[in-house]
C-alpha cells in the first residue's frame, strides 16, 4: 500500500510538471520568434547606418528594405496568422493566440494583435 501511494504521488507531481513545462515551451516559442525578429531588424538598421556613413545611401536603403522584408517573412513563417489570431505548431499540436484588441478606423472594425 505504501508503494502504491508513493508511486501515485510521484506520478501526479510528474504530470503537473509536464503540463506546466508544455505551457511554458509553447509561450517560449512565440517569445523566441519575437526576439529573433527584433534582432534581425536591429541588425538591418545597424548595417544601414554603417553603409550610409560610408556614403552609399541608395544601396543602403535597398539592402535595408530587403533585410526587413526577409525578417518579416521569417517571422510570419515562425508565427502565422489566420482570421482568429496567431497560431503555431509544436509537438504536433496547434497553439492559438487570439486577437488582443479591436480598432475602429475609417468606418471599419479591425483586429489588432
């Protein structure tokens, strides 16, 4: 009886830990995508400033736009949107983050993330 009770309590604690860890990793993937996007844009801006200081503004602007466009594309691949909000896949399961705000502008209601 003592062993059954010990095994049951250990299993319960393990299951709670898995639930908490699973929620954290789903949220961490989204935070990681945001962090990576901000780093890419920051690097693109630093490269742009360095190129402008070197004197080639036209080439710097073109490459800055390309870098930001690539960062946006990567971010959308990592965190996708549908009509209900963001979603991403992890361990074969789909996680959703719904819209956080409704805006009214120019006669239209729009959802903002």
